[in-house]
C-alpha cells in the first residue's frame, strides 16, 4: 500500500464509498423508477400515475403491471418513426461531424507544436459558452429574413429567400455546429500520437500520400473516430433543444416527443417508457464507446 | 504544413469560421438599434440597458449563479474522490460500476437524466419526505450528479500523469496520509480542480433540459427564461445577454490559460535548476 496518500482502510472506504453512493443514488437508482413508472397507468392526479403496488384491503396488496405504454409505442407509427428518425438524424450528423472534424484534428496535430495548444483552445472555447445561445444564434442566421438569406439576395445568387429554418437541414447544421468539438478532441489525441516514421517508411518505399493515408493513418486513428463518433451519436439521439428550436413540426425526434408527452400531455408513464426504450437502444453504442476507451487506457 | 497541405489549412479555417461566425453575429447585432435583429439600424447600447431593467431575468440569473456555484463546489469534491478511487485503487469491488457511472452521464441524453431524477425525487418525497418540494435544492443535486462526471475525467487524467515519488517520499519520511494529501497531492492537482470547477459551473449555468424537469414552481433558472423568450423569436435583449456571457467566459478561460501557462513555465524552470 506504499504510495497511497490515504492508505488506511477507513480513508480508502470513504474515497470509494462517497462517490459510489452518490452516483448509485442519483444516477443508477433513478433508472429503476423510470422502469417502474413506465409500467404504471396514467391518471389525473399529482403525481400523474397509479402506483404499481396498491393496498386493496387490510393487508391485501395488489400489483398491477401495465404494458400498454410499450404496446402503444410499438403499434403507433408516430413513435416508431420518431425513434428511427432520431437514429437517422444522429447517424448522418455524426458522419458530417467526422468529415469536418477529421481534417481539422489532422491539421492541428501536424501544426508546429507551439501552435497546437492555442488551436485546441479555440476549438474548446465555444463549448464553454452557452449551448442554448449558440443554437439561438442560428435562428437569426437561417430564418427567412435572416443573415444568410439577406447576404445571398444581396449578392444576387438568389431572388427568393431560401427556407432553411424549421427544416431538417437546419437541425443538421445545428447539431454539427454544437457537437464538432466532441469529435475534434479525441481525433486529435489519436492523430498526435501517430508514429510518423511509419509514414516516412511508406513514402521511402514509394507509397503515394493518399494511399499512405488510407492504409496507415486512417486505420491507426480508428479508435479516435469511434470514440468521437459515439460522443456525438449517443447524446444526439435524445437531443431536445436543437430539433425544438431549429426543426419544424415534421422533424420527429424522440427527445422532443418525450418532452411533449411529459410537459404538454402530462403523460409521465408514456414519457418513461420512451426513456426506457431510448436507454436500451443506446446501450450498444455505449458499450462500443467503453470498449475503445478501455483500449486507450491500456495503450 | 501550409506548403504541403493547402487543403488542410482551408478545412481548418472553414472550421473556425463555422464555429465563431454565429457567435460573432450575435455580438454584432446586440449593438443594433432596431428591434428587428437582422436589419442594421445604427449602433446602440440600449438593449444592455433594457436587460438590466428585466427583473424576471435578473432573478433567474441570480438563482442560476447560486445553483452553479454550489454545483461546482460539490462536483469538484465528489469528482476528485471518484478520480482518486479510480486512479489510486486498482482493485476494489464495484470499480467497474463506478467507472461506468462516471462515463455514462457524459453521453446520456439530458431528457433521460432529467426525467429519471424527477421520478426519483417524487418517490423520495413520497416515502421519506425529502427533498421537500422541488426547486433550488433538487436542481443543484441533479446538476452536481452530471457535472461531477466531467470533473472526474479532468482530475483522473491529471492524477494519472502525476509524479507519485513526492508523495512516496513524504510517506516514507513519516507524514500522515491526510497531510500528504493536503500538502502535496492537492497543490499538484490544483489546476485540474480549477478547470473542473469552472467547467461544472458553466455546465450548470447552461443547463435547460435537466433543470426544466426537476424544477418546481417558483424556481426558474436563466436558461429557462432564455428558452421561453427564444421560442417567441429572436430578441436583441437575448443577444445582449449572449454577448455578456461570451465575454465573461472568454475572460475566465484567458485567465485560466495564463495561470496554467505560468505554472508550466515555473515547473519547467524548477526542473532545469534541479
């Protein structure tokens, strides 16, 4: 135990126990309640659901499980298309984040070393300013008489303003804009550690730059691609603010639907079952992310 | 690089323009005379004046700052403990679960975190009577939970790259573990703690979704006010508020950057002397 600053078992127990207890109570346990409420029936009451376990008479307890919410999610095409719509929007915007973020990360990793930190800081800085306000900025740019349309009309490229706000395109722009730093950072981390002698050897042997990239750089940076991609893909599937502010009524996303069920329709059980489904869907990409992070740790 | 990869330079410049253009447009139009945000009608600072008259917004900002400051302190304590546990204790029961519990909040959609915590708070109030009602306390608890995950990641990487020989030397010389922690470990990881505090603060200040779920009547945070006003359309007042936030954050990051730079230079000098 030499070298541990708080090696006595009591200290060790506290260091492990306190954060474990906190996260267990406020992060893990709540999922059980999501599962429980998703199986209950909605009622007009406060809180608006029937408890699963009810005392019918003295000592006699009834447990009723209601799978109706899940059945509804399965049968109503609205929810199915919202789920698949979210997955599609999330996948496409992850791809665009990677397409834009990869060259940026590559350029920073190959920049002179005293330039790298300031360039990285410039990537992170927008992440520190308000997310809500950065999404809001795009309303002013994309709307009918917004900056982009004004500019395009002024420059004579178009006569009629383009309709971009409240379309899927606006949602894609908003997502790529907000989540770009999340792909640049892990990509930079893998690209900066790339062994340049491999590329030199390939070049000496007559390998063309494009082939060098495809056969050496890209495969070696794959962990960064997956980590960055998952850091965008997972949260975007449940995104609410961007589709709500930039999307139109036809932009169906599951996070927005959950918000509506909860706040407008006050249907807590249905919102809970949507959350449970979303959670199950996201487990696979999350496991992939963990897998690659663990590999990073061992390297 | 410039000679060999003109394409890369273009991508980098385009990327930065994409990241900063919208923020710049917000700042420019916050000084616009006209209420129509996108039509320029001359320079004016009147929206900043109106911002200071908006009592609802000021109250919300004050509540948000209180929540963010408490959250940041709580998240730094809990996040540091979690990072210590994960870096210093290689084997213990529940290590895997702890690792997952500090990674998951980073990517978990906010709607799930918000809803699940609300259901927990409702159930807890029903069964043990605490927390009594929802408001500042429940928002702070919820924010601390997801902010501590970010702090853990930052402190974890600092601890992993830290030279442990100083601690070992102090322990060998008979210093008590707690004293070693406060006189050696803590000063060495202080920059990470400062960065974690600032990040937790801004994350809490910025959160709309989780706060909307776990808040109750009477507790309205700044993002909630901004959101309801943004839903009605663009308003120059929000532009003015955005400009203030951007300036504030840039200043904080610049100060943090200078501090880190100085510390690194000093460490380098000491290394060269020794």
